[in-house]
């Protein structure tokens, strides 16, 4: 039940879109005209251009981000992977449950205060308080577990591992096994990590950690691509992969591990040729073809200086992405002529495999004051920029 006020910052033209009494208020992004659509109307179309009428988030609000993504791909194609590295998500390699434990009736006042600080996110204060409470004789498993959580939050993994061990010294605990196994895996103690994770239960985090550990060991001990049976066993353990952009999958982790190994080999002056062959094979192990998966590939090749492979991965991605932008309906309006010309220059440069020229054109668009504010040129006056000025949440039918 959200309504939006869309207005020009120069001429005062405005309209509202969203639910209304007896229907919904809509607009045409191409013509920038509003229209009321009664309930029960199917396939509502703009009376001027015949295009679809919209009442949700304007599509143009996504263009600036898409142009940023495109510019980063073009930069990597040129040989500069840093902009793309800043956009790619940091996917956790191993997962832990770091929710703070609840206080208990038998806890000392010092322990309760420290647990409250941990729950409030004051991790360093909580760690000090928990250490003091333990030194004073409060050594219950949940207090040690809280100290482990606080230590992980302040990036003291050695202390966290000791604290989880003290939890396990008192009783078996799947959560402690999960967390300690993750810590041991991160520092390369594969055997100890494997022993812990075997007793960490069958939850998503435990299954993923076992799968990730199997891959990490295989890449560390196998010169080429890990055996297909190992990769499949990791998939079976991890379960169905997620296409969500920042989630981990077996294919994404495998790719990242192989790029890291190749970078280490390059630092040792080893030939990049074997790594290029392995990485080309590893591309086929990625489960999805989202922008983020394909950008991961472009970044990997670019960061290793494998220019031919980076270009081969970047060209179709850049072509597709600029095609997505050019297909936006608002670009067909008369106010977007200059933007369209710049996009055409970028598209022509991409087809000619001139990423530097294409990037300059895209950066011209990114420097525009209207697009950088998630607005577009106003068709009514040609001087101002139109965009969402207000979002009215939980609007009722009385706001027709």
C-alpha cells in the first residue's frame, strides 16, 4: 500500500502513483503522464504511446546502479579490476552462529551486565566484562560461549577458539562445534576442523562448512581442478544453491579458491598457463549466470592479468548490460535524447572491443547531476529532473 509522489525539481510538474480508491494511480515512464486505472482493468496502456502503465518503483531509479556495474566491468576489461572488486560481495567462507546467549537467573550481576553489552553490540566492552566475570568464578558454558562470540566480533579468533573449547570441556554442544570448526578451518587446521564439523549437526551452516572445508582441502592438495567426485560431494553436502547475489555456492567458492591459488603461484613466478586452463574449466562449475557470477569471472581473470580471458568474459557481459539500459522505456521519450546518444557511443565502442572508449562514455552518464540523484530529464520543461520526491507508506484508499 505504498504511494509515491513523482515531481520535477524545476517546473513543479508532479503526480502520484500507487493504490487509490477504486483502482490505482499510474504513470507512463516514457511520456511521464499519469493515468487512473480502475480495479479489474487488464493490460492498462498509455493513451499516448500504448506502453505499459506503472504504479510501483520507477525503473529509472535502477539505471545509475546498472551504469556503475557496467563501468566497473569495462574497467576490469581494460586491466583495472579494483572498481569491480569494490562492488563484488564478500561472501563468508565459513559460517558460525554468533547470536548472543540470553542471561540466566543464576548469572552474577557482572555477567548479566556483560551479556547485556554483548546483546547491545558493545563487543569490546562485553569481552572485558565477560573475562572479568569468568575470573571472578562465573564459568558457565553460556558465559564462555558469550566470550567466544565477543572475541569473534572484535577479531580475536585465538581467544574465541579457547572460549569455545571451554564450552565443549563442560558438555557437547553443536553450536560450539560449528564455531570452533569454522575457526580451525580458517587457520588451516583441516583435520581438527573436520573433527569438529562432523559433530556440528545437520543445519544449513554445518552442511555448508563441511562442503567448504572439502573444497578448501581439495584445492590445497590438488594441482589442477579438484576431482569431479569431490566437487559433487561438496554440492551434495551443501544442498540446493542460492542464486541470491551475496550468498555462497560451491561454484563461487571453488572459483575464488582457484583465483587465490593462481595469484599465489604468480607471486612465485610460476607460469600462468596451467592456471588459465584450470580457471576456464572452473567457469563451467558456476551454478548461475547472474551479473554477479559473471562479474566474479571477469574480476578473477583481470586480477591475474589474463587479458584474453578477461576480454572474452567481459565483452558479452558488457554487451548484455548496456542492452538492458538501452531497453528502458523512459529512454524513448524526447527528453532523453542526449542520454541515448551517449549510450549509443558506449555500445558501439563495446562492439568494437574498445573498453576504454566505452567506459568514458558511461562515466559521462555517471557524472550527470540528474542520473546521479536517481532522476531523469523532465519531459514537460526540458530543464529540470523528475524523480521520486516522497514515499507514503501504508497509504489507504482514502488517498485517491
